[in-house]
């Protein structure tokens, strides 16, 4: 073979090697970029699922709180009636509904506690505990204790304030969390 043939073969080998190397480097870069994009997309999807999950939990607790508030208004109206067997029977039925609604609000608060973040969870549990004065007053009334309607009505302001505190914490978590 002549020298020009060797040079041609050497240049072809270098060019081919360079092409293979360039292809390998490019494929690694594309693979790495695809992995980064996939991880970024997965993180964004997880964050969106968490955000929607929290939003649902927050809305369920708010809705349940309003249901409970409506029931408390019904109970308050019955407590204002003169004592009678019909009043006691109605109060007993409302007490049973209150217990059932409390179980729902407790479940909702626990879901918020699970979903977080901590400020929303703390506010949810405080809201759940704000139902206690109503329960204590109705239970005492059914046990024959003196008129507890004032004690019952005194629970409304802290109950609605606890809801407002929760809504603020939930809004903060939803917008910035």
C-alpha cells in the first residue's frame, strides 16, 4: 500500500472514531436530560397530587364543620323550649346525631392531620376540640342538670373562631405549601 492509502485509512479511522465517540457522548447527554426531565415531572406530579389531596381534606373538614354548626343551631333552638318529655326526646335524638356528626368531624380532622402540614393539622384538631362544650352541655341537660342553654350557646363563638383559624391555616398551606 502506498502512503496516501495509509493516510486515507488513518483519517477515515479517526473520523469514524470521532463520529462514534460523538454519538456516544450525545446519547449520554440525551439520556441524562431525559432522566432529569422525568424526575422533574414526577416531582411536580407528586406535589400536585399532595396539593389536591390536602385541598380535598380541608374542604371535607370545612363542610363537616358547617354540618355540625347547623346541628348545633337545631339543638340550641330545642334547648330554649320549656322542659317536657317531647323536648327531652327530641334532645336525645339530636344528641345521637351530634355523636354521629362528631365521629365524621373527628375523621376529617385526622385526615387533615395525616395530610399536613403541621399548622393545618393543629388547627384541625383545635376545631375538633371546639365541639366539646356543646357535647358537655347537651349531655348535662339530658342528665337533668340545670338549664345549660347558656353554656351551649357560649360554645358558638370559639367554635366559629376555630373554623376561621383552620381556614387561614389551610389557605396558607394550600397557597404556599
